[in-house]
């Protein structure tokens, strides 16, 4: 409850202060684990990933908080390698690679250029390590890009360019639904990271003004250095403050589309992406349920 209050009402400076304190305390905990030789190995992660339901051949979009997992044997590479080995050569691994750490609207007020190869991901060290590894494709969206590696990587990322809204049927998020993919919340919550919740907003005639009225003109630099001018919308910060995504979790559990588990030391969830979208559409049409109105309207 305190975190929700801070996110909604606290000035940015105060919020950043709390984040720094939390990270400092977590670093101390990880250092103690290292000293005690309490190290999380790749094989342990593979065993935990299989236990939660990830399988060979899966497409999986991963939202990850590395510090929650515990002290890792080889840092970010331990996570990426464990995921890759679990889904195998026929699986496709995806990570968000958004360039903004805070609100997209604030980011675009200062940054109207997105360089596919050089604009870093601000979604954590694991996403940036993945983005810069060999064989990774990145979707060409200025605020909500996704990186992917595997047989379906190009399919997931090749039609995001020029989309006015980032979660429509041409996005990696919606394509993940079409392919029966999964979403892994690895040490993260629905409130903190579940971007696929936004697919509802672009799948129906959404009744709330969740997108800001302003259109942003952005220059995209693709992987071959070509400059492409696009327009995009961003989410309305006033409506973003009303989100209560975690309140939707009981619905997803009731509909058997979400599985809880522990990966390393991190509380985690594995979600059926298409079933989640279908459930959101059903509850929206029948009861007015959204992340902004989780108890209906």
C-alpha cells in the first residue's frame, strides 16, 4: 500500500530516494550471500523454470528483477543461459528493451530519436545484456521496443515500426498471444512490469482515455543506419497513476492462466499470454474490469 501511495503521489525526487535505499539494502543482502557461498547456479534456475511450467519450444517474454533472484554464479548471463537452455533451440526468448526508465511522455519530451543498435534498454541489466548479444532482433518502436532471439525472433519484431500505439495486433506483445506464448514475471509483479496488460487497450474500443492527446514525431535509426520518421502515442500519466494491476491477479488465478512459483529466491509467475488477453476482453465486456477499474465499473 505504501509503495502504491508513493508511486501515485510522491514527487519524483522522493520516489528516486526510496528506490536508491531499496537497491542499497538489496546489494548488502547479495554480498552476504556471496560471502556465505549461497550462490544461485544456472542448473538451479533451469530446474526452477521447468518446475513453474516453462518448456522446450516455448516463446516467452521475460520481465526480470535480477536482484530478487539471489547472488548469481555468472550475473545476468546465468539468467539468459538458463532461459535459453530451458526453451531450447526451437524456443524464442524475448525481453522488453524500453529506453525510458520512467514515463514515456517525459522521455519523449527530451528524446525524439531512437537508434535500434545504440539506444540502451533501461529495463535492467539482464535486458541490456540480452540486447547486446549476438543474434538478437529488436523491434523498431521508439518507446516500447522488444528484443527477441530464436526461430520466431524476426516474426515477433518485424512489424512494430510505425505503429501509432505500441500494443496493437502488429506488436510483439500481441503476436506473443497469437503464437500461444508465455509471460514470465521473474521476481516482478503485475504492477511493476506486466506490459501485456496493455494489449486489452488496443484490442477493444477502450472507453478510457489512456493515451495522451499529443502525437510525437520520432526519428528511428534501423539496424542498417536508415533514418525513418514515425509518429507515436504515449500513455496519459494521469491515467497511468490509476493502475492497480495486481488486483487482477485473483481473476487470472481463477481462470487458471497464471502459475506462481519460486525461481532462485524470487517470487515469480508464469502466464499464458493469449488466455490472459481473452480473459481481459471477457471481463471488460461483461463487467467493465480493467487495470484502472479492477473491480468493474
